[in-house]
């Protein structure tokens, strides 16, 4: 019997996780763990490519881990861990940096976006795609769930794996993207041309996973809509209402065609009111489970066990990489 394919993904512990993170990533993680060997991490080493307040970083790291479990990720099926708890990430990250070219890092659109208008930009922000590549290659991942905004980084990962294998022999798995057909990219409530983001300074542009029911209702009632009143899925002509329909479809578990049929002849008001209740109903059990996890302190044991499982794989890959490159490895005690 062949081994199940391996999946790797992670989320940064900076800012509040949003409904977009849940629909676009975490909800898919829950499905993936049923059929694949999964490693899901909180990427705190990536978070420090921009300034972080220490207490906030610790709190957010634990919070994101708890939200992973509250969303339905089963630590008995998938390894949930913190990136910095597995030191091989930093080690292989440096090795991948030495194989990366300045030109390909300069072309990364996320670096351009995050560095635009800044007088000084840290080197970590420039080279973090190399660390992201190491995150994936460390676990010999076959599939990587990615949104459209991460395709470029996965292409770099594939290039680096191929470059390493060409220079040093077949060692690293070249990963493939896993892109969900529906809900992979939830857009901002105030501008459907932009991804829903926890870093948006306008708190009304996103729904945080821990928002109260009243806050959720208020944000959706104020969400931007297109001209007219028809509930029609047309991302080009009606991007705002199409985004809200995508949220409804994912929360209610029905197709976009069913959403459109359900609200045929009705206006935005009735639709948005029902949408708010769908979102509240989706997030209430997640929020309850989150509170239980935080109060019990069980997340610390989950992260310890997850890191142990991750290190077992990471140590093997790192040793193989170093052997292939000609590093003198320490001998084991007899």
C-alpha cells in the first residue's frame, strides 16, 4: 500500500485571523487531513520579517494554534506546530537562501508590496521566500494549498527544489499547488478588488474569527454592494455582491446557483441580513471550542506533540540535504 501524499501549509501569527483565512485555508485544511498526511504550522519566523511586539507575538501564536484546532483540525490526524519549535526550518532556510538568486527574489510581488514607500526594509523580508521554500521542502510535501497571491512563491520553491536536485542529486520533492475551486480567495468587504486581510487598517473590511455576533451583523450590513439590487453571481460586473455570495455559499454549504435562486427577486437588504446569520452560525461553535481550548491549556501539549512529529521528518530531510552538499556531519555516539 502506497504512502498518502503529504501536505504542508501555514499561517502567520500577526493580526486577527479572518473569515477569509477560515474559508480560504483552514476549512480546506480540515478536509485535507482526511486523505493526506498533513503538517500545519504557525509561521512565527515569517512574522518577524516585520516588527512585532513580543507579548503580542506570543499571544497571537497561541491564539492561531487554538483556532486551528477549533476549526476542526484533529491533532491525532495532522501535526499542528510552531515553526520556530523546529530549528531545521531556519537551517534549511539559510541553505535555500544560498541557492536563491537576487533577481528572482526582487521579482516577488509581495516583497514589492510590503516594502513600497518604506525608507528601510529588513533583509528578512527580502529573503523570506527562500525560508518559505524551506518550510515546504523540509517535509518533502507533495501538495501545498495556495491562494493566487502565493503562486509565485510556490514557483520559486519548485525552482529551488529542481536547482538543488540538478546540482546535488535527487533529494527534494518538487511540490504541486493545491488550489480549491470555490472560496479560495475571499475579498474585502469594502473593496472586492482586494483580498480580505487582517492587516487592513479598516476593521470593517474583514470579519475576524473571534468577532462578536453583533459586530459580524454590523460589518455585513455595511459591506459594499454594487449598483442595482439583483443577487447575481458575476465577478466582473458585480464583484461586491459576488464576493458576499461566495461567503454565503461557503458558510451555508450550498452552491452559488442555489444562493442566486434563493434570493431571486429580493434585494440586498434581505440577502445581507440572512448572510450575517449564516456567518454567525458558522463561527459560534468555532468560538466556543476556541474558548474551551484556551481555558484548558491543552494547546501546549498539542504543539509539543506536533513539533515532535515535525522534527522527526525535518531532521531526516536536513541530514539528506547536508550529506548531498558535502557537509561534514557529526558522527553518532557508539
